[in-house]
C-alpha cells in the first residue's frame, strides 16, 4: 500500500493530516506536479483525472478523491473518529465537511487556478471567475467566523474531517492573498487551535 | 421527521431516488424556489445557505447537503446498500460519487446557473464560465461513456449512489441542451437502465 502524494498541493495534505490524527503510517511517493508527472498516461492508469492524492492498495486497486481515501481508513481504523459516530453525527459531519468543500475549499482553489501562472496552459482559465470565487472565499471566511462563535470546531465539540478540509483551504488561500481578518476573532482562535495540532505539520 | 423538497430542482431528486431505492417513506414539504422561499430568513434557520433539500429530524436538527442526508439513511437502513459494503467498496463508491459530482453534476449545474434567466439577480453570473462548464459537462458525458464500456453501473456491478448522482445530472443537463450523443452507446444503455427503475420517478 502506498499513497501518491504532492507535498505542496492542498488535497494530499488533507489525507496526510487525517492519517496523522489517526496515527496511521502509509508510505508516500512524491509525484512531481511541476513537471506534470500526474498528467502522464502512465499516472492516468492510476487516476484517469490526473489528480492527487491516490491510494494504491496491495491488490493494485487505486482510490482517488481525498475524502474517499479518508473514508477507507475511517472504516478500517474507526478510532479516533474523524467522520462521526452514529447516523446523526456522521450526517452532521458530512454536511459540514461538504460545506467546507463547496463553499470554502473550491472557491479558494478556483481563485488560484483561474488566474495563476501555474495553471496557464494546464486548464482553460476564466479570470472573471477567479475574481468571483475570490470574493466567495472571503465571504466563506466571514461565515466560518460566525459559525465558530459558539463552538470550538466546525461540526461541533469534536475535531473532525471538516476542520481538516477548512484548515487546508485557509492555508491554501494565502497564495491568493486571502487571509483571516483582524476582526475574525473566532476564526483566528480556531485556526490557532487546529494549526498547533501535531497533525498540521504532516 | 420531514424533508424540505423542491420537485423541480436536481439535488432534492437525488435524495428522493435514494429513499425510493431503500423503500423509505419520509413526508416531503414543497418549498417554492421560484418565489425564493428558500432564501427567506425563516428558511435560513434550517439551512443558512438557503439551499434544498433539508432533512429536519424530530428533535429539530436540520441536515442539509444531499449526500449527508443519504448517509443518515444509509446508516439507519443499510439494506440495500447504496454506498457500499466494507471499507474498500465504500471507498470506491465514494470515489465514483465524488467524480460524478465534481466532474459531471457541478459542470452541468454551472452551465445552467451562470447563464440562465432564472439565476439572473440571484447569483453573480459569469457567462464565460457557463460556456466552459458546458464543454466540461460534454466531456464528462464522453468519459462516462468510456467508463460504462466494461460495466453496468458507474461504480461497478451494483447500482449505487454514484448512478443516482449521474442520472440527476444527465437529466438536468437537458435544460442546457447537453444530451447523450448517438455514438455514446454505453451511456445510452446505462441511462435506459437507470431511468426505467421505479425510483427514477420519485
């Protein structure tokens, strides 16, 4: 078993943090995204979309999509739970994780992808969309600050995969100059708490 | 328990099909999206994002995000499984469901949202992005046709939530004039099979 990884991209970091929180060690194989090794026909046998991370099992099965990889390990190693216990808690954490993906992580990623030099020639860029998503990402920061007014973590009292998704998004937002604002004190408190967990360095 | 529903929007349909496949009956309360009832402060107490569907539990807990609602019922009523059995199968189905969301459903939705009259004044539209996502949706149809060359359903031999997501996306694509092409015979065969299940009418 191994994980095809990029140490600089935000999605592989989600999986690394998840595994660090669980205390699971899986070998990582670095894939050079600057040289577009992930876009080669050989790599696309592992993930036709040419994206990282990819978990390769010992039987050759390749699983991509960060949360699908996390789900695999959550099923095998339920403790500590990062996706909830029981139907209601699992649904609430899934809701919050998806909100963090759809309304924070994706806008942050689009703000970067649709205007940055790195993606020129790699994707069709729409700079006007980058601007819109830049604004949406800033709105998501404000919303997150409100959410965190009455609880320590995004989905409630416990650290979960939703916090991992949000942390990776907030850190990735810096490349687009989207930062926590001085008045966003709840968001700042949460950021300090989740960033200082040992897993954040994974 | 009830579900706030829109009988014309694609996301609530995902949940209705999921429940029909499980044989679960939950009362639906129709929310008038044309009159933007979902955007009112009162509805936003149930989902601050103003989106449908929303599952309201008897204790008042509101769960939004279609897949989070599906997860809730999958946990309570595992048979027939629509999200897989065991770690590996669950991860593979999650991977395929996410691929259908990110590379099919979202492009289809964006192709509509960013150019259609209905969303004028409701969201900031970027028509150039609508065009790009229109093309991406067409590419996803082609990819899906390839995927379905060697298997009956999107994630393998069994009907799963990935098929539900894809069916709702393919049907929703018609409003943007994106249709299964005559040469996409695998996709057409799959579409015929999933559309003729009784759940498709839910």
